[in-house]
C-alpha cells in the first residue's frame, strides 16, 4: 500500500432498503473487499447480536471499527472481492439517483438474463477483455439460435459498455473500481437487418378519428400524440400552462416516468417548443375551455401498458387494416403507441419542413436520427401520401354536446371517463335515469 492515501469503509446492502450485511473497504490498490459483519464480529457476539437493531449512525460507527481492524490486521480471510453482481446493484442505484430510473428494470433485466451468467460471480476488478469477448460470443450464438433478436443483443451490449466505462471513469467515485475498461477494444454483437418502422398515412389517421367505434378519450390521446409528436410520458406530463395559444407552441420540458409515475425531465434532458399545427388547435382550444385552463392536458392518461394494444385494436375497429401496421416478423414491426410520434415527424418531413426545425421540435440529439425520417419522406410525393396534419374533426372528439348528445349515441346520453380502481379506467354512462356503469373500452 502506498502511504498517504485515504482508505474508507462503506456499508454494503444487497438491495436498497435492506439492512447492511457488511462493509466494503476501499483500499489504496483500488480493490474493495467485502468484510461481512458475521465474520468480522465473530469474536464479539454481543455486538453482532445488536447489529440488526442499530441505527444508521451506529452502523456507520461499527463500519469504521471493522474497516480499521481489517486494514490493521490484514485479515484476508474476512475479505471477499466485490463481484460484478454486487457492483451492478450499486451502479443501478446510482443511475436511478441521477434520474435514469428505467435502469432498474431495463438494464437490470438485460444484465441478469444475458450478462450475469458469464460475468456475475467474477470479481469486478478482475474481469478481462477475454471475459467480455465471451459474452459477445454468447450473444451472437443466441441470435443465430433464434433465442433473441440482434437488436436485443445490441441492447445488452450497451449495458456492458456503459457499466465498464463507469467502472473506471464514473463521476460517482465510489463506483470506480478499475483503472482500465475491458470492453473498450471489443467488437460488439453482429447487427442484422433493420425492421421497418410503421406510421400512419393521413387518410388512415382521419379514418381513426371518424370511427364511432373508437372511444373519444382514446381519439384525443392518439390525436395529441400524433400532432405534437411527443413521447407518451411527455404527453402525460403536459400541462395547460405549457400550451401557448398566442405564440402557437407547446413547451415540452418534463415527462412522467411510466414505472414510478414521478415527473422528471424528458428522455434527452432537453426543453423544446413544438409548434401547434393548425389542424389540432380547435381541439386543444375546446379541451382548454373544458378544463378551465388548469391542470394537465390529458386529465386521465390511460395506463402505459394499454397504449400499444389499444391503438392496434382501435385501428382495426376503424377499418385501418394495412398489413404493414400489424406484421411482426424479421423485417417488419407492428405499430406501437410510440409510432404516433414517428407519424408526426414523418408528416413534417413529407411536407418539406426545414430539417433543423424538425430535429429541434422532435428533440433529437443527432441529425442522423432526423435524416431517417427525411429519407422515408423521399419515397412519396404529396399526391400519393396525402395531406399531412389534416384538420382534426372536433365534432367526433367531443365527450358530449351542449344538448347532452354525443356523436354516435342516443339523445340524452354521453360518456365521461371515470376511474373505478387503481390502474383501471372505465366509462360511466350518464342518462336521464342516472349514471350506470358500462363496459370498459
């Protein structure tokens, strides 16, 4: 050990919220052995018995004692090098603290399924380039065997590159456990053919809006997602105080986390202004009057798990049955709710809008992303594609009229969205006889 370097001990928990099981001792040689309380306090049974009842302050004091004793006596038998499995939990928690909450589910899921079987039990500080190359080989073999798509393999590789980059360069100093990045010079998994991304043509969108078999609540959500080309979480978080009718834009500056329901910054951490298309303004103005100009634009956003499924169901109900929208094979991907965002951006490209303005309004970090929409737009001319952003038929998107008649229903009946229980959105039917529950749509 070199002299003059500070060494510290950190309480170690297997999962956030659990009681600590020991201390990670940061050593001058960059190793962080785990010294478990059960081992370190074996000769102090009374103190060990009290550990489960101690406060955080008392545990921190014990951690300092254990760390000092470990370093002073060099009791190597008590140490356990931090494994990749243990380090990854600290890494995921650190990313969640930065607002990257999807890391808890998405990154952890990819790691556990495709990376942990090969690297999980290895000490994080001892993973070599060869180990990483073996993971890549496993991914390539799994793709060839049809066990996963090449896209999933690439996403798993993204987790590897991020974690080892942070293992040597993280701004969270406690995560730095290596001097090198074993993934730096490794080639990632093979890439396959890109699947075509679906979007709606203007005529298909108009048919969806005009259909009486599509609930008004969902029509409004679909229309706003298309004409503002925002992500689902951004639409859910959009408030009326961010819609400027005088200057003609919506300020997109926050999003709802679909896992935690917390409001956070947008995916790319940007704040952007999306121009209000003339075709959507009448609907927005009517919704604004109904809401009194307060609160969220979509007052009761349906659960995220329903977005894609309901879109496909209601497209079919509306008679929009183009095969490209529903195929799900090696070269085609079925339409999802996020593809309404792709629809709006594609329409702007087809209309011939300035690419830089499209990029900025869409919130793209890279012009190459925007260029994909421009390339797609060059496939069509206006005559065959249809007119982008047609007027949204407000008469088909009213919850009810002043006379109490909703389009497509009998006189004296209208529909209001209600919430029956957490996570379930139904419809209440109001009639002269009173409110009666009807089937959820």
